[in-house]
C-alpha cells in the first residue's frame, strides 16, 4: 500500500536489533485517517470472504482491527494478555512470545465470542517471527471457527513469520513487506 | 447517552466486587458502530475546545480514543504500560494502580508526542477510582500541554474517581454514570 510505504520511509526509524519504530503514526501516536485507509484496504483484499469477526491481540492491533471491522460491518474482538479480574468464565488461550519485549505471555479470548459459525479475519500491526499470529490462529482453531486469513500492516520479510504462516496454507496479506533495513535503509518487496 | 445506557442494561453483567462486565460490546468484543457514536458524542460535548490530541491508555481506551480522534480530525495517542524495547528515548511517566487487576504499573508517553502547544482530550472506557485519569493528567501536566477535559464511557458514580477529578477543576463528561448496581440492578444517574 503506497501510502503506508511512503509513511514508513518518511517517519519510520530503524533501530538496532531489527526494530522499526513507527510510533509517530502507527502504534503509539495514531494517524486515524491512515488507520481508516488500512481498514478499507483489508476490506478490499478480503471482501470475498464471509468475515463475521475481526480478531487481533492487544494493544497495537486494536485500532487497526476496529478500522477493518468497520469496513466489514462486523464486530472487532481483541485477545487479552494475561488474565485480569474481569475476564472470567471459559476462555480460549495460547502462549505467545513477544518479539519486541522478549516476554512470553498468555493471550485469551472468551469462548462466548468465537463459535463454529464464525469466519475470522486476523489483523495485526506487525508480522516478524509470527508468534502472535500463531497464538491467534491457535485460539481460532480451538473455537472451531474458520480463518479467512491474516491482514498485516508491516511484515518484516527478512524474518521467518510470514513463511511460517503461509506454509500452513493461511492467506497472509501484508500492506508493506520490508525485505531489508540494513544500515537504516528500508527496502520494500516488489 | 441513551444508546450506551440501553446497551449496558441489555448486555452488561454485574459481578461481585463492583465489577461491571461489558465485554460483549465495549472492551473485549467491540461494537464498532457504538464506538463511532461514542466518538461523535465526545466531539459534540467538547467541540468548542481546540483539541489537538486525544489521549488514552492501553488497552481498552484505544478504540474509543481513535473514534473520538476521527471526529476531531486529530491524532490519537495512547500511553503504554511498562517500558518495552521499542519505546526508547525520553518519556513522560506516571504510576497507576488498576482497579480491575489490583496491579500498579507505569504508564509512559514519548515526549515527542506531547508539547506545550497541545490541548489534550483524555478518553477512557471506565472511571472508577480515577487512578488511570490521574496518571494521564500527570503526564499531560509534565508535558506542559493543557487539558480540554476527560471523556468517559462509563463512570461508576458510587466510587470516588469522578469527584476526585472534578474537584481538581477538570471537566469530566461521562456518557453513562452508574449510581448503584446493588443486587445486580443497574441504576443510572439522572
């Protein structure tokens, strides 16, 4: 997606450890009109799928999932990290290791919100090692729902996550795929 | 806001410990059109303020802040809990105790995204003891920005947070104020 790639080149900052900071527009401060355009683009890509729910994991996926859910006219749903006092009852859960923080946490979704009749589009801001997507796919599997695919804003094409998920036969649509960012120079896949 | 109150009565579940579960539409599964209406209502209430940014704290405030920021045509910004590898540099920070989890955590906002020229509308899904709002107000104070006010979806009027914040001279607009939920019966303030 041209607007997203342009914005990454303009405002993204490459840090050591394969970190790309996009916190001025994507995952700390949020450019709402860019979010809306991303949501519309995921709708364009997946509009032939009978999507019933848009699923993500907190926190930075939430706004993108809401924008996408709006385009489809369906509810958004976000997996929560860890268990707090006000999710009780039965949950689907998966263990996820965060690329960014290095911490392993549990993500959970209430069983009330995913059923065998759901067709789920999974959304996230980044795809790197694929651990968050694997966790979300595990939760959808547990529920018996089907998967429409995964919509990702920024895929780090030089890490293994994209191949890992696509090799499972899951459709992954990434709006910007970065093939390298050596010496701070971002190169997109064509 | 009538639609929000109606939805709370229809789908909210009162639990022990003054917990109101609204996870089927507000903070786990999300009714996107309700979010949009909430965002428009906050805009209606605060439209005379020259708001430059809409601030919240992850996670359940994010979608509401994005909906509100869209109505104002300004960026949304969410404070992050704890420090992860990809927020570096200088940050504003505050300690917050969560009513829901009982855990005290640090919330941070990059200094790049709040300056003395900002006029900030703070948004959150719940106001109970007011600790999250106090933390966000502290961050805005540190930045030298001014505060337009606080927009809250659901205020627990029987807890002290609303009075605490209003007594500081901060305008707080809550779309549904619950005065009691004894025996599972929700009573709204008129």
